[in-house]
C-alpha cells in the first residue's frame, strides 16, 4: 500500500517538478531569454535581461483578458493549456542521459504525434477567436507543419535504422534504446553518416518552434501576430510559455537523439549538462539563424523544407540503410 | 508577494502598439530608431507588439485626421487594462502645422485621457525614451491600483 503511494508520489514529482512542469517553466524561459540576449549581441545591441521572458509572463498574467464576442469561449481559453500540457508530456519521455521519467514507455513515433498537438492547439485557438488575421495565420501554420513533418520523419527513420542495424532489430524507434546505444557507441553525431541528418534537424527546430525565418504564421508586422491576434492576458502568457517550452523540448530532443552519451550518470548533474547542451543547440539553430536572416514567404518555407532539408535527411537515410 | 511580482514585471516589460493617425512618417521613423543598436530600448524590455490586444502602451503619432479618428479610438479601446496612452510629436497634442485644417479632428486629448505627451517635430530619440520610461512608471501605478 505504502509502496503504491510512494510510487504515485514519485510520479507526481516527475510530472510537476523534474522533468515536468516546473523544470520546463524555468529552463524554457531561461532558454528563451538567453536566445533573445544572444540575438541582441549578434546584432550589436545590449539586449534585454536574461530574465525578460519571466517579466513578460508575469506581466501578461496581470493584464485584463479580453474574449472577443465572435469567439467560441471554451475552445479559445482551453487551447493554450492543451498545447502546454502536450509539451510537458514530451519532456517526460525525452531521456536525460540515461534517466527518463517514464522509462521505455514511449518511442519517437509518440513524440512525433505529441509534437503536433501544440501546433494543432494553437490552430484551434486561432480558429475559435474569429479573427481574419488569425485565419491567415492558421492557414500558414498548417503549411509550416506539413513542411517540417517530412524532414523530421526522414531524420527519425535514419536514426532508427542506424540504431536498429547495430542492435540487429531492423528499425528501432525506442527512445530508451537510442539513449542506451549512444551510451555504448558514443553520440550519433560522431558518425559521419548522421551528420547530414543532424544538420537537417538543426534546420527543422526553428521551423517547428515558429522562429525566424520560418515565422510567417506569426508575422507581427504584416498580419498582426497572426494566430495570436485576439489573445491577451493569461491565455497569451500560456502561449508565450508554450513557445519557450517548445524550444526546450526540441533542443533537448536533439540532444537526446544526436548528443546522447554525454554525462556522468548523476541525474542532477546530467540535467545541467543537458541544459548547457540545449543552450548551445539553441545558439546555433535558433539565435544565429534569427540574427542573419529575414522572414521567408510561406511558399519559400515549404519549398526549402521539402527540397534542401528533406534532401539532407534523405542522404543520411540512404547511407544508414546500406550501412555505410 | 505575487501582486508585487506582477507590478514589478509590468514596469519591466512594456509592449508598444504604434498607431499612425495621418502622420508625415517622421515620428514613425524616429520610433523605430529607438529599437536600433544605438538606442536599443529592448534592454528596458520594450517590444513592438503587432496587435493592440497584446500592448501596454499605445503610441499615437499624427494630427488625428477625421478619417483616422474612429479607427484610433477603436484600436485604443481594444487594449487591455492597465494601459497607457502616449502621444508622440507635436501633431496629436496641438495639430502642429496642420492646425485649423478642415480634415483634422485633433487634438487627441479631446477624445481620450492622454498619460504622456512627447513634444517635438520629430522628438529626439532620447526624449522618446524618457517619455516612454515615464509611461512605464504610470503603468506600474495603474497596475497597483487594479
């Protein structure tokens, strides 16, 4: 009886504190702040303080929440929470070095589906707000999702084939098996055939999080923030938080898939190591790309992902398939 | 404690929404100039918001033409509380060189309560930053009274 209770308490701790909600909140916001600071420094500006996303979040919590007359109230308010919950769930499955809160319960296919939920939630929220700007934004967001999905699937297939070949099981989609493989054989990024896939994944990250130059869906200068046009106060704060957590989720997924096997075995230390690696991945894939590019048009995003990025991922997949 | 946190955060993260009510574009360029590396108001937490729903401070430029008046008032009424209204340049305060024109409905203070006026044609970036910093203090007080 007590053991069941302790187990339940342990899982509650996983969900609410580490690596669940609290960890996501603090680390995601910090990552977002570091990203803004890095972009500012690259543009020769002083930049906001690293804690700026926290200030933004608490300020938005204290603002009036306006619900438009044309909006469908329940969907409008529930959508941001659903998106955030899905992201926290992903964080529970992504292994940190050897440690995973729900070990062996999910594979990369589950993550692929869970990654869609935040985007779908924001599309639902935008559709429920009844604003024409949100309508344009959500149609662009749909195209962005479709663009990112193909290269992401190809990357995951390439990883699954590489790990599966080594384990002799054909395709291996289990996240814990991928983590264990890297503990024994070293990080996947050190394999020459995985380098194109890693570059492709670095290019997928800004698309998935909706960062520059792939932020046509939230273009604040042309379509009034797009999907977020009608959001204010608390729900907007949750959307901003979701964006920050999404950055953490995708970068930590990159770390788990390509930079695994770096760590000490002590979970607390590994958490810090993974966060530092996340910061480096963010600096390369989000901040640097943000600082040097301008916003792409939606058809350019689609073309870019389905030719260049998918091509890179395909190279890795073919090499992995023939075991080169 | 939570109330205090929100109040402090409100002063540190003011988002601007910019309305052009028939301005000559001089003030609009100066407003964007304060976001450039030389002045960089993002270090104080300022950010240009794309939608009035997400803004804290409304910056109005231009002499409020008759055509733009209903749109300006509608945009301002969509900004959630606590909000702060700042006029930028001489036009929305007095009409400037457009005063007396058949098409000008200003000044803005006839229609809404204006918190801060930034004078000048166009104001210097230092003056704009000073005015906006004053507006954040007013914003914090308004949040405290809520």
